[in-house]
C-alpha cells in the first residue's frame, strides 16, 4: 500500500519505556478509552467506525494487520452497499476509484447459457456489482472516518485478551508494533472475520452448516480481445466448475473443488490444475502458464455457520465473526456492511448517552439474523442443488429442469438477483 494512498492512523502512543528495578526497561502499555472499541478493520469494522463517529461516538478501531493490502479478499460491493455510500455522501468519491462493473451473472454448461442474475432488471440507482479491490475500499472509508476527531485507527494491533469485570466485557488488550496496549470501552464489537479471535475469546457457541465445496482463487491477466464488461461467468464441465470475475484489468478465477480435496489437487501438480482451467475456459489456455506456483493460489475453505447468540454483556459480534457465509453470490461484504449499518442505527444513541443495555445488543441480532438465514438457505440450495451435481458429474452437465424453469419464470427469475443485490432486507443508515 503506497504511503500516498493509505489513510494515516492517529499516533498510537505506544513505545514509551519506564525503568525496571535494577536498571532495565519495560514497555508501558498504552491505555485508551472509547465508547466503542471495534476489533477488525474489514468492511464491517471501518463502516461501523465511520457511522458511529459521525454520530459523535468515540470509536477506536483495532486492525491486526499493518496495512490493508492482502490478496484474495472479497472485492464485490453490491447495489445495497452503493446505496449506503450514496446516503453517506460518499458515492462520488468511491466511483472515482478504478473499478469494474458486473451487470450479470451467467452460468454456462456444455449446451446452455443461462443468466441467473441480471441487475438491470432491478429498480435501483446502481444496477451492478462494483468490483473494487477491498484494500482501496478500506482505505477510502478509513480516510473519511479519520476526518472525525473522535475516530481512531490503530494498525498492527493484535488483540489477545478480553478485559472482563464481573462478567461484563470492558475492552481488550492487544500487542501493537510498538508494544502492548489496551482499550477500555463501554462496548466491544468483533468484526474480525471468519477466523475471529474475538469469537474464540467470547466462548459464544455456533450452529455449523456444511458445504460440499472449497475454492482455489488466483488471478490471470486480461488480454487484448477479452470481452469488456463480461461480468461474472460460471463455466460447468464434467466434475468441475470455474468462476471468472471481470476486474477490468485482470480476471479473478475461482476453481471449485470438492470439500477437503485440496491436498489431492495439489499432489496432482500445478500443470494438472492449469489443464483443468484451460479445458473449461479455452481462451485462457495461453495464459494459465503464467501462474508461477502454488504460492499464487489461495485456498478458501468454504464454511457456513451462525452464532446462537451474537452478544454478551459489553460485547457484540458482526459480519463473518457472527455468521460465516459461503462465497456463492459474493454477498459476504454486503451482509457485513448491512450488519454494521443496523448496529450503528440501533446503538449510536445509547452509546452516546451512556445508556447501553443488553437489550440493545439483542435488538441488532433480531434485525439481522433472519435476513442472514435467508441468504444462507439460498446459498445452501445452490450448493446442494447445483454445485454438488456439477462436482459429481462424470459427463456433460445440464442445470436441473426446475432451476432452468425458475430462471425463465418472471416471478422467480429475479429472486437470486435481489438476494445478491440487496439481501433479504434492505438496510439504510440514519442520515442527519
């Protein structure tokens, strides 16, 4: 991440030293105070921080990584997120960032080509999915949040402990690049993703689902002659499925494999993977050889689950920390940001007034749990009704008749489009 592009976090105040008895030095922990401490600087975390700061809440966001630059993160901003950005007066600046626009999702088998999501049929101001590197989005939102004097961002802060007093979470302790620190807060929010440290520390139990697939992600360059605005294309072959996502100046490629089969695929060798990709997408046959090694391939172990309770006294979890979703439809960022908006709408007032109660935290879960469950159920249907059939096929694959008829029936064909674009329930921020 370039120094010019990155938002500058405020000074953390770490690194001071005091004398130990006997002449040694010891780190003096930085002790911060906030009304809300957000752990995790992903989409949910930075959006929540911005929304609360706009309402006058003192917010500290702790991000474990030293920068936002990480490969193979979700890059999709769906129409509902673009509406939220418009509500906040940020859409103009966001659209100035280099991006691509995906207007259709298409599934292609050996004999058919079906559009299963056409965002142009929706009455929304932004009828497309914005393909934008997540690092650029996080930089953009963080920069806006840092305009507020009550917002603080600490990069490289790895949380290792919840501060608990009489059964209530009162903040966190972390290790930063310059030494230890802690943030005391009325509310701690875990938005630290599908491998959430806060979830593990909380002890909150989850209901786990099952998925039949994993995904190998990698990037391939665009070449002259590639179609412009190709969108998202799903190529089906005997026992194999390939996802091609148009990112304007490169293709993000997802090779779908059976759950738990990564070791077998890797043992077969990189040339075997390259041949499989070329078989499904012959136009890539001349460039799959540019994939230098397994270090450029990222394994996404697909999971789906949900916490039974998203909160404890003084603690709330949102996004993947509360409910891991499948990559089907590319809706994870969408759901996480909707969680953040619902949380800010519900919690800003009580936090600012110093009157936060457990019922406010439970209200966030009530508003968001069933919309997430609807999306997870739709993803499970797609995985078990379509993806499982593709991966188990030993010959040419055709979409099930019920799916093909549904995509041609006016009342049904836009259901996948709406779930991808807007979720099961639209969420809009309170605006001043």
